[in-house]
């Protein structure tokens, strides 16, 4: 229960924030939520301040403004003794997702672990599942696949018929992702099919779009370029046309299209899309993936010099994202495809170290 009656100024700012969020105008939602939070704080209504600060952080996350999300969420963590363990866990999950988006993967895993530790009771099962999802995602992005798969087994044991279908679908989704990363394509496909059966575009078109976009990316990374993968791409594109999407959403859709073109043998089309994607200012992990794919596409067109440059850029972005295993993958690919001498020349130029 709020400590004070809601003022008209606060009510108007809160309404604007929620309307902007419903319309996927996340930047404006964050701004209005911040205004509402300031009004509530000035009026001594700490419960409303917490509610609007949380909404502000959520909106920053949806807008891929990861640094602002973490900063807003951290103000709630400082107030930890005054809030419930459930809300603390939700704030830790937000911070985990923000740190992951910024490439701070160790910090993301630590925040997600803190959230999971706070929510062990049956009444907290939904928050606990979300915390485990965030932990698995951070571990997987860090290349700690054995740890991620162990957490997946724990998560699979939590899924039951009592769990909300959308949440169960997200759990299947993240387990499938890790299976793909572990090169267990049949398990990846199985869990993604389980996820697809729980999601409904009529219930939540935004989740439907994000799942199909992500599932397509995982399938393409596993070189699964079948009719089901193309349907995932088309569903994600259609849904995003309807609901809109953040800049990073649109970039990932274009990367998927480029990857499909590359696997379909149209490397020139892939290059045309990816050259534009790689000029964007976005998360290092996303840019690393895009540059890595661009390097492969250049190789397919026979442009080895451009491929060498693209793969070196991929390694740099992966290192910046805290994903050294992916950086090494880019270097190994460069070495295997372009030859030992080319690799040594590149390594000397980039690091000053010749590998001997």
C-alpha cells in the first residue's frame, strides 16, 4: 500500500510511461517513468518511487540502453534492505541482462546467481526460473558451456504444468540455445520446438517475434538452413513489422537474412547486408557475430583481404564483449582458411606477437 495518495502530476507521468511502453516507445517510457519517480520521491512516496524506477530500468533494457538500465537498477539495489527478496531478485535479473548486453558477462552471471539464490521458495518459482535463464545465458555467452548445461538440467527439473506457459516456453528456449552451442543440434531443435508450442502470437506478439528471431539465429549458426528456419525468419520479420522493434532487434533480423543468403549460396547479398550492419553502434557481441559472418561471406566471394580484415574485427569485438572463446574461434577460422603465413602477418599487425 502506498504511503500517500497519488498526486495528479504523478498519475499523469505514470500513465504516460505505461502508454509509451505499451506502444514500444521505450526511450520515452524511460523518460516518463523517471519523471514519475522524481515526483514520487519529492512527495515521500517511496513505494511509487521504487515502482517507477523499476519501470524506468525495464524500459532502458528494452531500448538496449544497457548502461542506463544498470545505473537505474543499481539505485534500487542500494535500497535493498527496504525491499522484498522478490523485488531484489527481479532487480538483480535486470542488472544481469543489462551487463550481458554490455558484454560484462562475469558480472551478468554474478547478478543472475544472486537472483537465483534469493528465490528458492515455491512461491518464487517464476522469478527463480527467470533468474536461472539469465544465469544460463551469461554462462553460455562466456563460453562456460559445461556450467551452462548443468544449470539447464536444473532448470528443466523446475518446469512443470503449473508454470505459466510463456515462462515455460522461455525456459525451453534458453535450454535449446545451450544445446545448440554444445553442438547437440537434435536437442536444440527439440527444445526450440517445445518452446514454439507454448508461444502464441495472439497472446504476446513481441515474445513470438523475439523467439523466432533467436531460434532462426541458432539454427543458422548450426548450419540448419531448412524450411523451418526460413519460416522462423519470416515470422520474426512479419511480427516486427507489426509491433516495431529496437535498433538492435532490426540489426539482428538483418543479420539473420544475411546468414540465410550466405548459406543459400548468395554470398554477395550477404556481404551487402552485413557491410551496413557492421557500421552500427551496438553491443560488441552483436558486432563480433556480424563481422565474423561478413568475413566468411567475403571468403565465399573470393575477397581474401577483406575477409582477413573482417575476421580481425570480429576477434577484437568478441574480446571487448568478454567472449574470448569466440575471439579465438575467429582467429582459428582465419588461420585455417587463409593459411599460416597470412595468419602470422595478421597477428603481428594486430598484437605484435607472431604466435611462436
